C-alpha cells in the first residue's frame, strides 16, 4: 500500500479529514480509525489543521492516455509532428515531453506521467514572500496582538488602491499554521487570541449555567430603544471574567465604541466589593458616557440599586442564558482570554496591569468600527470629529 509523507496511506489521510469534520479531536480520530494518536497529531500539525486542497490536473496538461499514444508513436518511428497531429497538440509540446522524459530511446509513458505529476508540486511563492513590506506590516501587527481579520481590514483601509498591499485573513492564518509555507514565523501564532498553532475541529457547544435570583431587577425588555440601536454613547455592557481559585475581574464595554474598561476585584466578587469597584471605575468617565449598564443574571450585581445611586447608571438585566443580549461584552471577554487564559488565577492581577491590557485592546482596530480603534472612536465622540486646517 502506498504511503504518504507522514507514514499514512492516502486512504488513511482522506479518512482522517472526513472524521475530523465531525468535530473529533486527535485522540478521538485515532481511536475511531485504529491509528496511533501521535501519528494523527503529527500529520494534522504538518498541515496546520487545514485540509490541503485536492490536486487536479490542468486541462492543458498531457494526460496518461496521450502519453501512451506518444510512446506508441515513438515505437512506430513517427516524428514529433506526426504524433502531435494525431493528438491534436502542438508539435513543440510533444517534443518537449519526449526531451524532458529521457528522449526517444528511454521514454516510458507511466514514468513520464509520474514525473510530470511530481514536477507540478513545485513550491509557489506566496504574496507575503513576494512583498517584504507587506510581510513586515503583518508581522508587526501580529506582534501587537492584532487578529488576522483586523490586519486585513486595516490594509484595505490604508491601501484602498494598492492590490499588492491587500491580504485576506485566511492567507495570514494559513501562513502561520501550514509549516510548508514558512512565510511567517511560527512563534507569531502565540499572539493569536487562542494561541493555537493549528486550526481546531469545530466542536459541540457548551451548555449554560443556572443563575440566582436578584430582587427588583429591571429587565432588558424595558431598556430604551436608543440603547438597542447604539445611537447614543454611554451605554455599557458588563460581566465578570472568571479565573481559577475563586478569582475574577470585571469587564465593561461601551456599546457604541466598544471601548473597554477592566476592573480589578482584589476583595473577591461578592456583591458589595463588585459594586464599590465598578462605581469607582465609572467615576473616571465623562458624564456624557454614564447612562446605563446591561448585566447578566449574576448575583454579583445584587446591589444594583445602590450601584445606580453611587454611579448614576441605570442597570438592566439580560434574560437567563441569553449571552447574545450583551454580545459586545461576550466578544471582548473572548479576546481577553488571550491575556488571561482559563485556569489562571486573577487574584494577583493589579489595576495597573489591567489598564495596560485595556489600552492594548482599545488600540486594536475593529471591523465593526470600520477598522477604527475603540480609543480613536471614543476620542471622536468626546472631542468631536477632527476638522481640516483652513487653506492659507
């Protein structure tokens, strides 16, 4: 049985991709197919978890049947022009085919066809290989924790008329994940939000968790329409980002600008310390940015009425198990896992460290803002749009 580059038959390789499409991890694939897990892992890692495209022959290339006809023509003593006329091909095509495959005395159709198939695998230069300036910009942006989608959007925004400086997010992912490309440094993958070095199989969703009861809560259904359409700034979404060993930090995201504030909770996440820490953080904002806060059903907001008195923000609560009702905050918490992975304790994180992470996050361009940064969008709201200088 013919084996592939990773010691797996081509049939095994095909089965791995088919089984993996069902959301199974490496160990589950190995058990299902009766293969060694290490061999499956090495094979998938070599392709970055991205299924290679199926190779097909170009319609312009000679087929094996045509090469058989060339071999028969040589045996009959036909010239290249006579063979080409029978195939409906150019005589130069036939001449080159015979010359590169050993000449008339050594030409064999099967060997010539296999050699042509291998020659077609020659490495192609990627766009990042051909443009060092573009590669430098991408590497610098990745080093600053920008996502491939943010990088692609910024390139389109900064170079609208220069196709050479445009790049899709998928090209960046493939340059990081697929080892054979080798265009971008592999260690830059650690700057991705997930920190993965290969694409993961799409798994099943997690179930939600139950919530306690909060007295006198005002539900999201009673929230004004101006909050829903993000027309007015100053409406926030909030939640806790949980860590190990009963630790957490509070996250606040402004709905219109996606501007983020992170709040340390050194005294834990019971209702009273959360109320005090959030009120202190809100107090640093301009008055026009203090209108409302949308929270989930967590008991850490049990003192919401006193929080409204302290901060001036009205508190609205989402429906149970409805995280999409505060989607901006959920998305931001996902981005924060790049800095605070699950299983890490958050007790020792200082407010200064959180401010530094928030500054990095607010300096990332966002697709939903036309690839402006949240910090720039907030400055525009506070100071007004910049006006061009008058002509002199």
